[in-house]
C-alpha cells in the first residue's frame, strides 16, 4: 500500500473556460463592431467616388447648359439678321424698281440704321430728277438729300442721294405687300 500524503486537488477548469468564453465573446464583439465599420467605410468611399462623378457630371451639365444658351442666343441673333436681311433685300429691290429704264445703281451703302447712300448713273440728266421724285413720293422715305452729281468719262451722269427711311412705315409697306 502506498500512501500519498500530497493531497490532490481537483483541477478547476472554470477559470480557463471563462477566459476562453471571454476571448470568444471579445472576438464576436470585435466582429460585430468591425463588420459594420468596414461596411460603412466602403460605403463612404463609394459615396466619395459617386460625389466626384456627380461633380464632374454637374460641371459638364453646366457647360452644356451654357452652350445651349449660347446656341439659342446665336439662333435668335441669326434669325433677327435674316429677318432684317429679307427686309433690306426688299428695300433694295424697291430702290432699284424706282430707277428709270436706262439707269442703274452704282453704289449702295448703309450709313446709319435708317440712312442709305445710293449712287445711280444714267445716260440722261432727266433720269436723275425722275429718280429723286420717285424716292420722295414714297411713304416710308422721310428725307432725300441730293449729295452730288458728276459726269463720268463715259458720258453718263452719276448722282448720289442720302435716303432716310422710316423703319416703322417700311414694315407697314412690307406687311401690306405680304
């Protein structure tokens, strides 16, 4: 028989089990905190990228909007010029229509908004007076100033007139003809 005077104590596993459970609890807690943190961090970086893309898209949209505004302004400007051109072409046609048969326009120049300088030439002196009378009888012509007259080397008479047009009355004539 052997006697063992050293008392064997039962090995207590409880503290070790508690430490392991605490460690597992700590890992689970860290996992529950880190997963949403990483997810939020990814969302933030995704949102920052989207913010940059949206900023670039916004600047492109603003540039396109400016281009559209410029296009509309230029279109309006061109339309106004075209309308004015049509009116001016009709006015030039009228000024040419008043010329006597043997006469022609040598030079036509817009001086101001409503003033036109016309140089006509004719073989007959009488045609200069007829043209002047035709111009003064028009309702849209407010003033006809005879500038000068000369005889060219070919023997034709050249006369220059300054014609002041009332644009409102001219528009009435154009609208009445349509």
